[in-house]
């Protein structure tokens, strides 16, 4: 597939800069693969599209305040540290700006006079950041900023972003971007799902900064996605295998859940476990694990849009996207969402 096929034009005013209130008042675009129909609804009515016994799978990762602002201890020059992945108790891989102007062994002073040392060059602006006092993860909630996506244009995150750029069921810290399909869920939505007899379960995939990386190769299949850590529990695997045997539908909340379930569906069974996945789903692909996908609207030339094309076909998805643009749907992380049946 040519990468150019993942292109579409989105007017800038369609990019949501703030989330709607309440969360479940987001608009829902329901796309049916069987008859290629498209209809509008509100997210709070999600339960109407599921049957008793269906199971909803959500990603319980938690976004960390990964953006740290500071200055060089010796010169006072400004430095931004964007934490990407913890590799030991005291060390992180991070994007450092301006990387070329921060020599190895530079001491950077962060908020509350906390000091870190900038170490090895890893390429693409990535560095090793060392915190000699212990585990940086234990204090970044005091000193870090919400890592909003680059297309949300603010001088700095607002206090509300700490709550809204996080699902209400987030548990396990490790993501530097939110699993945005889950941002619309409220206790009211979960109550309605439970009343209808729809089960819920959780996987974990820590979303990396690579989720924003555009596909730059000529062909989609030449693109390589960054590795992301995941886990699926015995409890979740057992429930999903039971649902498969019973012929119930498995509903993936987002592309992160989809990638984990498709990774761990091996020889006709969901396998519990943890690891790192580089699974890149793009056309043509035959889905084995999931039956329904709920997902937000994605950027052009992105691996996420390629996955959605694989699930529902380019023609139907572009029909849905064009409808959404013409009817003032809100796009990307803080925007509206789709349900693909």
C-alpha cells in the first residue's frame, strides 16, 4: 500500500484543543462494515450497539507527566527533558532539547532544584538521563507537565489536563501519550454497559512517543513502529478465551488494545504474558482477535490510521472521515470517536 493513500486534508479548526464536558458527551460516529452505513450518536449511548455477553477490553495504562523543564546548572541555558522510557531505577531514555547544545555529563536543574545528569547521545535527540537520588518516577508527579500531543497548541498544559488527558480507569504508570479512545468513558457509561450484561476487562500497553511518528516511507509496509511494553493477565486471557468459545464479540477500545490482543492471540487462543510489541497492522491484514473497534480519529500518514484501514477498508473509512469533517466532528486526542461494527 502506498503511504500517500493514508493522506487526507483536515481543516485546522477541526483539531480539538480542549475536551468536551462531560466526557461522555463526545459525538460517536457509528460505522457498519456490513452495509457501509454511517450514523451519528452520543458516546453515552455506546451500550446500545452491544449485546449481552459481549466483552469490552480497555487499556489501563497511566500517562506520566513526562515533560520536564529546567536549565543548565553552569550556564542557565534552558533545557527541556521529555521522558520516554525508564531503563533502570535511576536512568531514563529521554528526548532532550536542544540536545546538541547539552554536552555529556551536563547537570540540569529541574523544578524544586532537583538535578539530573544528561548522559549518552542515542541519536534523534534521545539521551540517557540519570537521576542519582533514586527513582525519578516517584517525584515526576510533583515536577512534570502533562505531555500533550504537539497538535494541541498551548504555551503550557492547564490544570484540567492532568485529569482530562487520562482515562478514569488508569492504573499502571508508563505512558507518555494517552490511549485516547478511552478518554470518553465515565462511570455512567460503565453502569449502562454493566446493566446490559456487557463485561469489561483490561490489558496494559504503555503508549510511547512513537505513536505520533508519521510514516515517511514510500510504502506503508516499509515503516517500522517503535516497540511498546505490554501485559495481559491470566484473568483477562481466560475471560477472552471463554467469550471466544461462546461466540461473543470482543470489543477493542482503541488501537493499543487491538495491537496487544492481535499480538497475544496465538494458535487460536489468547495467551497471558508480558513483553514488547512492534506489531504493525496495515492492509492487507486478517483480524483474528477482535470483532468491534472503538477508536478516535487519527492523523494522516499514521500507523494508527493504517490499522483502521485494515479493519474496515480504506473506502469506508475515508467515507466516514469525510462525513466527520463535513459535519464538524472534532478530531484527534481531545476529539470525538468512532465505533466500527
